[in-house]
């Protein structure tokens, strides 16, 4: 029986699960001190090792520690997946070494396998990789993304590679518990994308099969929700909405100069961008220079990750509390901003509507109505947001909606699919 690895390479987290068709599935585990975990943050850092030497890479919590604690220069990259479908991303130079997207992805996965202490012989493994229904980013190039994915895996030595839609993997994982024919909507709500898959599962003599009915998605999910907190709570304190003088006129500082600071996957590029240089040039004419100086300091001191962590913690707290505080010391030792769930939900309301509209399109393409759906399975970290869960419950009925293993279900289903004799029937063209 072919050993299979199901890989869910996510915007925020990456999970790998192995299966052999006999003993079930096993998540690839990691250990950092006393902490054990199966979901690895999709972050990558490179430590400058000096002239003529390749920079030293790290992943997950070790990348974060290298970035925050190292005395040397460190390049920090997160939300790597968001670059996959971008033709504008032409690669990047890191301390004298050139890295294309596939080099970065291959480096991340190689380090992840090493940190897991898992011996992987690519030539004897079938790799089943999840792909989003819709890639994130402006004008995403799907063909480019898939070519980059395949190139990255081949750099690692994998040849037997199947691509399966991420929500299909989650659906297959969930469908193991079915005892009758069921029409399922899977909503995979991650960091960068929201993906929908509509499937009819059939059970006959203990054999599970499925008929795909439709799919859809949109490049809006948890990272976008984080941005709304940044935009409404943090950026006004960094000068967004403030004014500057030019040729006798008082003008607003262009809002686009602030947007990159709120989008995590662009922070590693922003410091050397034309936008950042323009921001520093405007400083002398700003009417609130102290705000712009703070903005510049945060960028130059690489405070993006600490800000990301504070915002994520705030968002998570609002899943259980009606009000919480965003605390971020680099904005001032006494900085504390109250954030209510009501305000947060008002900020993300337009995003929720777009997610709902994308679901309308998926249902229409499949020729289905809400009443045709027997079960709704929600997976991915963003499925914990109360407003998201409420939106699905209101539309389909709370009794039909469920979740579980939100961070590992996709990879688990991919591994199970790869171990089947009909695995290629579940795959999509790369």
C-alpha cells in the first residue's frame, strides 16, 4: 500500500497527515520545548550568515524566535501562500541569494519535515496537496500558482503528486461518519481564502463515493478580518486620515500608503518599497509628524509580527467575549484600545456579505437551494468567528451546521483520499 501524505499548505498554518491505508491516519507532530502541536504556523525566516554564505532558514515558532531574538539581520516572511498566484511576484533577494516562490515554498516544507523529525522518502510517497477553490490576491493566476506548487514539490523530490480541492479534503474527512447518502456543503474558512464545495456522498456496502455538485470561493477570510481591526483601531494612530501641506494646500496623506502595513504578507517587501520611501519624504510636511514618525519606526523596527500577534489575540478573544482590549506596547507604553464584538462585526459586515454572495454563486452553479443541503461542515480557523457561524446557522439552520478538527480536517481527508485505489478520481488537474 502506498504511503500517503496529505498536505494542507495554508496561509496562516500548515498541517501534514500521513496514511498507509491500514492503520488510519497520523498527523505530523512538532515539539517546541514542552509544547506539542500539529498545526505549524506558515512563517519562514532567514538569518544573514555573512558574505558568500546562504542565509539560515527556520519555520514556525523557531522562525519567530529567530526573528525576535537573533542579534543578526533576519528576513521574516509570512502568508507565503498569498504570493502563489501573483504574477507581480518575481522572486526576492535574501542576503545575496535569489529565491523564487517555489524556492521559498520548498525551503519552508523541507524545514518543516526536519523539525517534525519525520523521515520522508519522496520517491516512495504519494503527496496529496490541497489547493484552494479560489486563490487569494488581486487578479490571481491559477495556472501560475499550480505550476509553482508542482515545481516546489519536485525540488523536494516528490513525483507522485495529486491536487485535491481543500474543501473536498475536509468533506471526505467529515464523510467518514456518514451512514446514509448526504448532500454536504463544506465551508473551508482559512486565513487567506473562503472556499465552498458542494458534494453528494453515497454509501453502499461500506464503500464511500461522491459526486461533485459545485464549488466556489473568494479571497476573503481571517486575514481580511485582522485588517479591519488594524484599519479601524491602529492605523488612525499611525497617521491614516491625517493631513500634510503641499504648495499652499492642505491634503490628506494618501490612504494607500498605509494599506501594506496592515497586510502581513506584504510587510517583508514594504520596507524597501516606493510607498515607504514616499511616506518618509512626506514626513517634513505632515501636520501630525509624531504619528508618521511612529509609523516609520514600527516598519523599520520590524514590528509587524508583534502587531499581527496582538491583533490575532484580540480577534480570538472576541469569539468568547463581548469586549476586549488591544494592547500593543510599541504604540506607546500606555496604549490600550477597547474593541467590542459589535464594532468588529460591523467592520467585517461587508466582507461577510461578499462571502455570502460567493456562496450564492456556488449554489446557483450547482443548481441547488438551501433546502437541498443536508449538512454544513465548517472548517478552518475563521469558522470560530461567531458572526461567521451565525451567518451559516441563519441560512441553513443551526441543526444542520457542525464543525470539528477545524485545523486538521483538510489534511486528514487528503491523506485518506491518497490511500484509496480511486484516489485519482478525486483529484483535479494541476
